[in-house]
C-alpha cells in the first residue's frame, strides 16, 4: 500500500500500518510537517517525497524497520532537520537524498555509505557528529569502501568534530581521516 497523495496540514505524520511506500513528491513543499513516524512496513521513500519540507525536524524509523530505499532528493532542503539515523536495512540511496539540510548536525549511517557521504549530505555544513553504525563492515584498504589514493574528503563539513566508528571497522587509512588525527 503506497501513499500517493496528501492534502492535509498536520504537523506530525503517522502513517497507517500496512503502508509500504511513499510515492514521489507526495509531501514535497509541505511546510506544516514537523515530524514523521514511519511504520515498520515502509520499504520505499520516493524521489523528492519530503523535499522542501522546511519545518521538518524529526524523522523516526522504528526498530525492525524494513526501509530499503530512499529516492533521489527524498529529504532535500529540509532545513529544520537536526539529526538522521539511517537504518542498517537501507540498501539503495538515490542521488543527494539530504542535499541542503542546513541544520542537520548529527548523522548515523551504515558504513557502506561512507564513501558517498559528501554526495548524500551535500550542503549539510552543520554536521558536527558522524556515527558509522554498528553492524557496518567498512574496510579502508583499497578493497572496501574508500580507496587509500582517493581518500574521503570531509573538508565541506567544517563543524565535523566527532566521528564514532563501529567496532567492525578493520583498518583505517590515516589520510582518509587526517582531520581527526592530531
């Protein structure tokens, strides 16, 4: 069961149980929404589904969520959004799903998406805390997510001061994280 259209003005969106997807652009530009609570069954959030929801502050995925895909620019320009915890179940991230979320300061992501962090969170200059979720298996040795000769450019995140890494990370290239090595 997909949500195809929304004409309401509620501040909090609680989707009905059984909802499995949110179609593209359904909530785009809605400035009334401040909080979204997804049911476990939602597996897909479409392209720009929540783009330009400038009052959106909180997004919640429950334990046991089945979310597996965020469409391109799914939460783009949600300028009030302060934190996001991307569940381990997520397998596909469209292009720039959080671009322009200028208040976003705390991010938790599965390690497999670390290499794409600068694209996923482009323009999110308030990010000060990045957590690579437990259960992530990231290797920084040229075999895994970030190749040593390329590294990970975090220069677009001047406020990033906290990096928490899962115990499953087996090796880190010092050049990749030189900003955090003193």
